[in-house]
């Protein structure tokens, strides 16, 4: 796994777009055939995780920092999102339970990790001393 780039942002929601646009640009440099749906899924997952860190981990405290590291192997990209908020768990990802024809049954909360798990190939969480490391894995699409 080779590190491609590290981006460190403060806990400001408006900086999420900076991360997702940067990742989109990086993908276009490393991928011969860009699959925009694949990139969109990755952006959704990253935006959701960073939003959760800012909202739930840092309680919108803009002084909290988030480090986003991008790694590349022969088969996948890995995103390491590192923060210093309280620990959390990703062990209980429940499927969404709602009627697709009745939007009123769509849950208002609790969809984030499910959405991330659907967009990515693998999620791993590690607590290292005083920091959280969430690893998101996205495999390349076979041509």
C-alpha cells in the first residue's frame, strides 16, 4: 500500500467539499477509465464519515482536526480517516427498514454507517491511544 496524499482539515463542515473534490481529481489522475458512479459512491462515503466526525465526534467544535490519508494498492484505494474524538463502534450496522413507496417511513437518523458500508467494499475501525482510525476500502472496478 503506497500513500498518495494526506489532507488535514479542521472540523468545519464547509471543508468536506474540499476533500471530496481533491479525491475526485486524484482519482482521475490514477484511473485510466473513470467510472463516475464509483467515484460518486466514494465521495458519499467520505462526506458521510467526515460529517459524522464533525457532528458526533467533535460536536461541531471547529478546533477538532481530521486527517484524511489516501493509499493505493494494485486492487484498491484505502482512505484512513483519523480524528481525536471519543471512541466509537462500527460493529452494529443495521440494514435500513422502510417502505420504498412511503417516504414517510424513511428514518431520520442512523443511516450513515449503513450508507457508508453500501458504498465501500470494507470498513475497519481501530482505536490507537487517543485517536480513531476509520479505514474505508474501495476496490477498483475490473475493466
